[in-house]
C-alpha cells in the first residue's frame, strides 16, 4: 500500500517510479509517537525532518500564561518540522494529538530528495499550500463568527484527509478534543461546545465514536462560505482534481461552490 506522503506528493507533481522509490527509501526509520507527546519544541533545531504517515499532530505556539494557539494541523502526508539544506530553529512546537506513525528523515536523505526535480517541485507546492492554509486560518479566525470558524475547519479537514485516502463517504476520524478545536478557533472550550451542539442540532454534522460525519455537506459549506481553492494553490488542473479526490456535486459527496471574484466597475 502506498504511504500517505508518497500519495500526497504524487498529487503535487508527476513522480516517476524511481522518485516514488526514493521517497519510500527515505521513510524507513519510523517510530510510534503516543498522543500528547511533543516531537519538537519551539526553539529546537532538529537534525531530522518529521513526516507524519498516520495520525493527527499539530503545530502550536505557547504563551507565558500557559495559553496555546494551534497554528496548523499536521495530517498524514504532512511534515511536522521540515529541515531542508540548512538547520532551522523552530518558532513552533509539534505535538501528537493522536497516536502517530512518524518517519524521521535525516538531512542527508532530504538533500537527496531535493536533488530530484519532481520531488523538489512537489515540496515547493506543498510549501505554497501551507502558506495558503495559514492565510485562510487568519481570515477564518479574524473575520468569521465562531460557528462558521468551526464549520470551515471541518470542511478543510474533510478535503485534506480525502486527498490522502482517509475519508469514507463523508465520514473521517477526528481525534480532536474540544480544547484542541477551541485552541484552533480562538474560542473558549465552553463556547466551542455550544457551537458544536448548534451544528449538530442543525443536522449538519454528527459524531460517531471518534469519527465525524458530515450530514449536510452543502449546508455546512454554505454556512461558512467554504471555497477549497486555497488547498490547491500552485497546482495545475489535473493535480487539483487528484488532490480533491474528484469531488463533484452530488447527493452523497461533499460539494462546494467556488465563487469567482467580482470585477471592479
């Protein structure tokens, strides 16, 4: 079975069989990281790149008073802390939110991967995606109401997890606590609970064990004006189709409107 990192990179560039084998070879050193364990701390200068092959992790910033802001979710196929051709001191921490299978890639192996143009192109596009997601999060937390923030987050996670084969129908595993969601959306846990209850009462979502099911995809997307274009920044149309998993409007598939900007008059 193709690992999540190779699968994701293949949606970003055309990888040859040799390119895929090179990625596989770089992922041989793996370990299981239990929930709530921090892989790297803010201020660390790691000598390896962490690739999440399975599970949920996050990047976060911490305040002196103990407050936490989650600034990114690191999903299967993502890098927790990327180290390229130079050592970089991190300005964030990376923590496992669920049990995670993590590959640790030494800098020498990363340099070999970067020497392959298709892989370098895929990693560059991945960096563009991450920057686009960060801008979307800033907009989400700065300009949307609390309920819409959470709805937007759910839609985003659906699209990102679908791209790496972690969605069945409209259901995916969501190993996040209400505190995690609150620290993502800049809300209190009490208010986060109220927003989740509201989304459930509107029959937009439901929780089944550790999984979340989107019951009314169009309604959820409409609530937060979700446009998935920011998740495919830097891709051409064929790569975009692959990354979104062939999402098309339909009764049983999550569909989104893609509003075009109005021309100035």
